[in-house]
C-alpha cells in the first residue's frame, strides 16, 4: 500500500466544499482542514505507486477550488501501538 500526504491550498471561500469534493475521490481516504500554511491535507492510499499521477494530477488538482498542492510520500508508518509492541517483546 502506498500512502501520500497532499498539502492543499484552496480558495478561502470554498474550503469546506473543496474538502467534501476531495473526500469523494477514489484513492483519497481522508481529508483534514488544518491550521498553518496549508488549508487541507488529503491522505492518499493506493495499491501502486504508478497510480499517484492519476489520483493527484488528474483528480485532486482538477477539483474546483484547489489552488496549489505539494505531495509527500510516506516510507514507513510508526504508531504508538506499533512501538509499544516492538519494545515489549519478551517482557511477558
């Protein structure tokens, strides 16, 4: 599974509508409104790396209200649950 984080700047007056449209796209698992330099962050989860161009270039960037995007690819996921499991091996 390939995971990418797409930082999105949207037109200020259409952020909620833009977020809703993005959340309906195939390949987008979640959309968050955020504070800071970006308005929205979309989580892309796809099976093949090659599908990124389709999802981001042909879907996300064509949503009305999207002004700019920057994409970050995830290499590995870490969670407290995973870390606790890894460090508790043999302690039982």
